[in-house]
C-alpha cells in the first residue's frame, strides 16, 4: 500500500527532476538572463519543497517528544 508520506516524497522528487529537466532543455535553446533567473528560482523552489517534505515531519516528532 502506498502511504501519503511516500506520495509526497516521490512527488517532490519528481518536481525537482521535472523543473531541472525543463530548465536544462530551455537553457539549451537559449535563454535571457531574466529567464535564467526564473529557471534558477524554479529549481531552488522545488528543492526547497523536497527538503521541507523530508525535514518537517522529523521536527514535528522531535517537538512532540520534547513536550512529553
């Protein structure tokens, strides 16, 4: 059975892969500096989501354990 956690982790990893692939594809076609900045922001944003998905549950568990 696939859990919600597995879906979010794989979905965020897919988002990083797709945004990086699209940025690379359009970079090979030629982009302006503004488009480069947008592509970099998209890739960094998707990496941030992937990190947040993996880190936040651990922090919430640690906070809950410290309260007990």
